[in-house]
């Protein structure tokens, strides 16, 4: 009877360790994907800002004032 209980405890322990390992792996993969998506969003926002600055800058002089053309 004692051997059966020992084997049951070992089995439960292995299941818990495997579950925690799977959880850690899932969180790591999710964090990596979230970081990549965040970087892509920042790059897109920077490109949009650069485009807007280029459009706004075409109608101003070097001091930011309107040109007299």
C-alpha cells in the first residue's frame, strides 16, 4: 500500500512540474510575440509621424513659420 501511495505522489509531482513548465513556456512565447507586435506598432507610428512632419514641413520655412510664396 505504501508503494502505491509513493508512486501516486511521484506521478502527481511530475504532472505539476510539467504543467508549470508548459505555463512558463506559454508565457515566454506570448511575451515574445507581444514584444514583436509592440515594436511593429511603434515603427508604424514613427513612420506615420515622419510622413506627417514631411507634409507639414513642405509649407513652412526653417523657423516653422509659413512661407510667403
